[in-house]
């Protein structure tokens, strides 16, 4: 079941919006910005409550990019604050995230983190990278989901690269660690001198925020218009 199908199903079962109210809701929603539209939808159905029926189902992530992430108190400066509000507000962790490797990381090769950071900036790819808020939401999904989707990889979320008070540039990475006898998903801040192999990809979105959000927004409206005009849902 696609993201759109699941949202429509949840709205239909939530009883917060009757079939007769759908046309008015659609007209009002068309006047909203993407972020306002998202909040409107989340008010109708708490998407984070979705439980996948099987391991092949979409793992849905919802993020409000209007709220700034909470950085550690060791952070002196966010390197790219202009990117904090970028990125899809709703996406499938299993199908909308790609693991990007530079040519220097492929095969048995490796590269220093600082060189990968420089390349991502040069290629203007940072705006497509996941950030700290994405890492936090992935962390909440737990060990089973992380290992199912990413195995033993370390996901580097370069959009939230920061400078610490010691003037060192660090980047958040999320992975499964064995701590005190148990496995857990953690977020670690990695320094530019570490060597990154194919096991340390940059977690990225293949499309821009508006392409992903715009697609499901229009798709959702089309599905609801179909429901409002279909007698069997009345």
C-alpha cells in the first residue's frame, strides 16, 4: 500500500472528516502552503501511529521542518542553517531514501570524511541529504527496522554538519551500536579525519522536497475527490 493509500485509509477510519465534508476541506487546503497542508493532514490522522503489517511495508517518517532541531551544547555553529527547512515532511524510509557513495568509497576504497563533505558541497548535494531531525526519527524506529533497511551501515546525515566550540567540523551519523549488553540505534558526531568506506554512505533523497511533497499532496487530493464522489463510501 502506498503512502497516499495509507493516508486516505487512515483519514477514512478516523471519523474526523465525513465524506460530505471532503469537498470543503479540499478547497480550503488548496489555499495552504505545503507545511500548513501537512499539519492539516497530520491533524486528521496521526501518521506516526502507523504499524506496518509486514516487513515489506513502507516505514513512514513525518517531520515538521518549521521547528529547528536541538543540537548538542557542544555546537558552536550550524554550517548550513539555510538547509534546515528543506527536505520532505513525509516520506517512506524504505523507498524514498538512497544511500549515496562517492567513487572513492566504492569497492574496497575509502575516503576521509572532510573530502566527502567538500565533494557534496561542490556538487550541491547537501540540500538533498538527510539531517539531524531525520536521524532522530530513524532512531525512534528502533533496531529491527534499522537493520532490516540498512543492515550494519552508518548513515551520514550531512545536511546538519556543524562546527564545535573547538572549531572542529563534525557530522551526525546514525547506526546500530552494542551498548551495555544490548543493541540500540544511536546518533554519533563524527570528525572530518575519519575514513569512510562503502559502509558509511550519505543518506539522501533522490528528489527535492517539493517534488516529493507536491506529488503526494496532489495524489491525496485526487484520492479524496474520488471518495467524495463515490457512493459506496457514503
